[in-house]
């Protein structure tokens, strides 16, 4: 099965980012993007976007890491994402 990289998109402005920006980036296959995680899944499923699809496991992991570095993590003060790693 092929992997993908997905994002959960903010529906409203927050104190650190504007509506329409991602709050979580993930890697998955199958229905992973729609399953319960540590961070809330958007109620409006149109706020789940697939950034890259048709990837190998290693390719998806590399792109997930690149997107997280690009947007930065809130917990370490580098950006807007809630990702912890």
C-alpha cells in the first residue's frame, strides 16, 4: 500500500496563525488521516488536505519531516504546528 502526507487546516485565526494554515502534518496510508490521534481531526473533512500521495514509506517520512521543518513547531517556538516530533 502506498503512503501519503496530509495536513489538518485551521478554520479560524489563532494567536499564532491565520485560518487556512496547517495545524498538524502527518504521514499515513489507508484511512489514517481520518482516524483519532493526539490532535483533533477537523469536523469539516474538507479541512484535511493531502499534500503528497503515492509515496513509499521512506519517501512519505522524508516529506512529512520537510513540511514540519518548513512550518515549524509551536512547542519549540519555531512555528505554527502542534506536531511534537
